[in-house]
């Protein structure tokens, strides 16, 4: 999978009081092989997360309807994306909504679905912060937000 020129190079994962930075390439390796690089393996063990669970989280697709994707360019879409920046954001929080919108639109452009790995690969800042405590809710949040858009 090719990454765009301007994309996250590093993911800073926070999990409770822990914070660690990892190259996106390490997550790509975990997703492709199921084997976590040593940088990630330690933290997966610490959090009690099996590598297969992490791999599945990285690769589980979320289908996004054309209505949802079109709504991302509106004020309503911005309000919906604000719900997601509790999980994925920039270091300061500034610019998180446009960055998240851009990553989602680019990741979904070919097949109208995204994965967490694609979100990492298309995030248009050099660092992407992920709140690991809320990470398991991310894909569910996207599905709920899509349901709100389609229901309006």
C-alpha cells in the first residue's frame, strides 16, 4: 500500500497515563504480518492486547456511504467529526477536524470504506495522536455518525 507524500510518519498512542510514539511503518508491519515489531509488542503486552486483536483493529474496514462522505464537507460534517477527535487528533488539537476529514476522504476514495491503518497512512500531519483508551470505540463511532448522516 502506498502512502501519500504528506502523511503521518508517527503515531503517538496514549493509553491511560502511558504515551508512546511509533512509526506508522511499525503498524503497517503488524497489519501485514500479524507480528508486532518490538516497539509495539512491549506495549501490547502491557495493555493485555493480543497481536491478532491489534491486527484486526488496524485492518477492519468501515463502509462509508456516499451520503456520509458528501456530508463531511459541510458544517454538519464538522460537528460530526468533532465526536471523533476524542480518539484521533493533532498534538495541540488545532486542525484536527480538517486533518481527520482529509484522511477519511482520501482513505475512502477508492472503495468507500476505511481502516484504521488507512487513516494513519492518509493523516495529513507528520504526527497523529490516538487515544488508545477510546480506540476500540472509533469504528463504532464512525458507524453511528454515518447512521446520523443517513437518517437526517
